[in-house]
C-alpha cells in the first residue's frame, strides 16, 4: 500500500462524519435547528420574545388536524408549543370583550375573542368532514411538528394550531396563522 493511501485512510471516517453533519443526519434537535425569529406581544406593555425564550416557556402538546377552505385536509400531526392564553397573560391579559389580533410576516391577520383563545367556539369535523361536537381544544403557538422544528413551508417557525388529545378531530384551517410574528390585545 502506498504512503499516500495509508495517510488518507484515517481521513475517510472524518469525511463521512462531516458529510453526515452537513446533510443534517444527526437528528440532535439542537437549538441550532431553530431559526432566529422574534415574537412581539402587545397589550398593557410591549414585549419581544426570541425563539429560544418561547421554547423555554411551559409547553403544551396535542394533535392538530385542519381543513382548508377548499376542503384539503392537513394532518393529523403532533404539535408542541406555548398556549396562546399564556402568551396573552404575558401581555397583560384580556378582558371578556377584548379581541386578540394574531398577525404574520406576510400581512395575514386573524382575530380571536377570549373564548377562542381558550379553545372554545371552533367548528370541528370528523374524517368525512361532518360536523361533530368539539372535544376539549387548546390553541397553541406551535414551534414543533412531529418532534421537529416547524418547517417554514408548514408555517414555521411559529404557527397557531388548534390541538386536541384526539388525532381524528379536524378544525377549520383559516385560524391556523402561519409565520406568526405579532400577538396583540385590543381593549374594548
């Protein structure tokens, strides 16, 4: 075996390791997997939370399954994130008649009342898109889908999701705001 070949042999495992890291094959789920993204909470005071600060808050998990306005179903997927109600409390809370504006970087806006923030007043459907009695629902600002950082094409890095403990409960997708960057309490 030539001297050059013997010198290169120990480099092969190193090169394979570098290629695996570059391809994302490690599955570590580290903080580096999450993009830089800020969320502005506005209410009695304005506060900006970074993505790491959001992930450090108490998390809620559940199944999310939505249907678009043209009948396309998305899910079910397992989501993890922060309860919208907890974020509203961080902004100073919301009264009975206050409205919550959730907006995205692309200009999309959805308005919630306090009942919806707490998972009430949503239409729910079965697999055949027949309306069913809603089970307990929660609204979260999701940052993970199926154990991985929420991908941009799926509405990440932060997306509102209506979750349930049941994987077969479908909700209307119009309130599932993608690319959320601001949550604001509007006082009545």
